[in-house]
C-alpha cells in the first residue's frame, strides 16, 4: 500500500506515521507551510522523517495564512489563547478551511505519485472545535477525492474516533519518539505549556500513564 501522509511533525501525525509503517505501507510525507505561527513544527517534521528514512516534501503555501486571516495561528496581531480548549477562545485558532486546502494539495500530489490513499490524523478531540476534523467532513472529502481524477485514491483517517489519550497509548505501543514531536501553537524552542494544545498534550500523557518527555516553559497554576 502506497500512502501519502499529511505530516505536521505533531504528536498525532507522528503516531499515524509509525502506524502506517508498522502496517507495511510505503509512506510519502507532505508538510505544509501555510504561514503558521508555529512554523517550528516543520523542522520537527523534517527531522522525524529523516530519522525514519521516509521521503518528505514541503508544500510552500506560506501566503495562504495572510489571505485567510482571523486566526491566532497565522496572524501575529491575535494572541494564542491560553488554558483548556473551550469553544469561545479556541475558535481563535481555527484557520478557515485549512484541512480542505491541505487535503486538496496532498491529494494532487498523491494522485501524481499514483498512491493508493491519502492519510491525515484528525482525531475525536478536535471535533467540537475544528469543523474540518469532523467525520462528516472527512466522509465528504473522501467522496470528492475519489471523483477528482481517473486514478482513484482513498482517504485514510484511522484516528477520527480516537481521543488524544488513546493516540498516546497507541504511540507508546509503537515505540514513538514523542520527544521529537511538536504541538505548541506559540512556536519558539520550548513548548509554552499554557496554550490549549499544550494543555491537551500534557493531559493526554497523564491520562495514558505514559511518561511525558516534553519540555514546557511554564506550568499552569
């Protein structure tokens, strides 16, 4: 099975990468620069794929973020909200139509590579905040991608009903190097420890009973 994986260098997509490799897939990875504040994740993606001997490509869509606007992930004028994920504040981290854009670009590359399928690591914890991580969205995209070309490819979303905690458990079983992954929306050289994704990451390790190798700049009080 030849699979193209949208790969951010984050915890979820890294566990999915290990899962695909364990399943015997030939994996090609694609990271996307969409002008994100936490562009440091792209360097983590490059390092992880190099360590595993997996082909990696970077799609430069760095001007897209400025076109979409309105998100703390792409606009330096909007602060990244701190604290637990909650709908009012975390909507500030939504980049309009991000996953559809990335899936469209990745699908085009997957088709050109004559891949069998395209994979992305949307998970259940994202559903309430991010519309483009919902099962209904994934189902609609799967149908559209199959219709996009004479060479049909499938859409693989194996984590879409899993929690972040369950993903950490699976990653531990696969021997994932969690310390090489990046989650923080603030960017920088160390996880801030205060943004929603840092909260989610920390709690997932705690609830999974798996040691957390992450260095956090701050600890919530």
